[in-house]
């Protein structure tokens, strides 16, 4: 029995379109049908226009393929500007806000022949105030944040690919909670023009996907870095460092077991697996991340803070207050420590292809008033290195668990190739 079209991976859908076995219109229609059936429960979308999406698809069906993802629909996190759809940042300050331009990443997707399906729900200004989106695996559980809608939409097979962002853990964590592949590139790999900044030295545009191959094809379009040839077996086996981090005790037992199970599977497949300790001083980075993010976020939202304080949520306003109280000296000291740790990590990573570490402390919390903890994401975001989370079984409540692979700065293509290798060993 054939599977519904909305269950196809992006790579397989694009291959069928290129061979003339599938139309973009049929693929988009299948996505819209799934959204119509499930959106009232999952609530992943901030804006949808079915007629506009189908119009894009029909136009693309009349053209030769422009890229390896021609005709494939994307969801766009609603902190990323779109010229033909509202961009509201999940804030009442921006209700009905319509940019006159596309963000650079959206323009690149259009140029590659992708369909912009709609805008996915974000937390308020991609910060900590929870959105209305629910985890599609259990509607009482958070999908994570801030890329809540993007992760939930991909997990529920509403769309094969979606853009997210990460300032702390906003791509990796929701991907892990929702059981999909999440990819946070090396810092500034994907052009950020047209993104509403939270923290200019941290914000990174990422990709939510079904497979590592899908994420790599998205990276190729958005960065120009050629994707690996996934039709060929990966040559060799990786050198893996198991990095439990100084916060290992904050992860639950099922997460510990998932990491150890993945490490065992990789070792059985021939990988060299060693314990890996973060460089000296790294234990302070989790706290230093908060200083840098707080300082930059307060200033990034200074216009809203000064002119519309009553329309900022009760959970975000105190964080902005704290950010304004941070001194430039404290901010500069945090950045100096970060630079030193980046250099030390780069030197240590010469002996490893990737690190294996938790994606989150455990399953998605049974609570829609939180987006969960970014404890196992902040350090990697601060260090600017690429990360991929892969689904790795389920926890005691039956919700997804993830394991995180961390690569060397700018070794994104290599990391995604190893993520594809790891998928084959775990699934």
C-alpha cells in the first residue's frame, strides 16, 4: 500500500518531481490536507493561505527543476520576514505587520524553486514565552521552543522541511521533543538578513527535517555548500567523543541510557568511541550564555521595550529588565571567556569527527506553560559549532528522545554526512 504523499521525505519528494512522477501541486495539496485535519489540535501555523501555496506549486510545475528541492514546501518560522505573508513575531505589537521584502533565506528558497507553504508559530520574539503550539505526540506536552511550530509541523507530517532559529536551544530542543531531525549550523552559515534578532552574536537560522539528507539539501540551497552524495555508503568510521558535559546529572536516566546505547551501537559499527571532557573554563559557559543573550536581547528589543512595554509578556519583560542592568564589562568578560573556549575546543576537536551529547534533559515536559530547558544546547550555541539532533527511541511516557551530534566549526557538511551514517546505525 502506498504511503500518503505528505509522509515523503523532502529528498524523495524532490526526486519524484524531477522524474515527472509527482507534481509540486499534489505534494502541497497533501500537506494542506494534513494541516486541515490536524491544525486545530497541534496549532503549528501562524499564517496559511492555501490558494497562494497552490499557486506557487502550479507555477513551479510548469518549469524545469531549479534545484534538488524544486517543488518541495517549506514552513518559515514567524520571526523571518516574508513579502507575501504577515510576519508578527508572535507579539501583539506586530499584529498585521507585513514586510515589503523576503528575508535572504526565504528569497534563496524561492530562487531554488521551493514553495513557501506558510509561517510557523514561534514563541514571542523567539524568546521564552510559550506559544499555543502543542506536541503532536501528546497534546498536553510542550513541543519545545522557540521554533515550536516548525518542529511540530515537520513531526506531524504537515510539511517536510521548515526553518527555525536558535539563540539558546530553539532548534535542537524542539526537534528532540518532537522526534525529528534538527540542524543548527555553524554560526552565520545561513544569511540572517531579514531575521528579527534576539541576540546578534548567537542567533542562527536552522533547519527542521525528517532526515539528515533533507537537512543537507536545505543547507546546500541556503549556503552553497554541496551536500554529500547520500547514494554512496560512507567510507570509513568516525572518531567520536562522548561528552556528558558538567550538567550530566541534570539529564534523566532514560537520556543517559539513550546516549550510552547510541555510543554502543556506534562502537559496534566500528567507530572509535572515547570519553570527551570540555576544555577548562567551559563549565562557566552556560551562565555566560545567559549574560550575553540577556545583554543583546534587551538592546535588540529596545524600541519595543521603550514604546510598547504593556504589550510585552509578563515572562519576557523581567528578562529585558535584567538585560538592561548588565554592565558592558560583564558582557565583554563573557565574550572573552567564550573566545578562549572556542580556541581550546577547536584544538581538541582535531582528534574527533563529532561529539555525542544529550539534546535535552529528557522527554518534552507535560506542561504547556514551559518550552523546556535549553541546558544541553546553550554552550554549543555560544561556541558557534554545528549541531544535529537525531531521534533515538522514546522515554517512559512514550515521547521521543534525541541524541545530539556536535561537529567542528564550519565542518557542517561533514557533520551531516556523519549524522546520516548515525541514522543508519540507530534506526
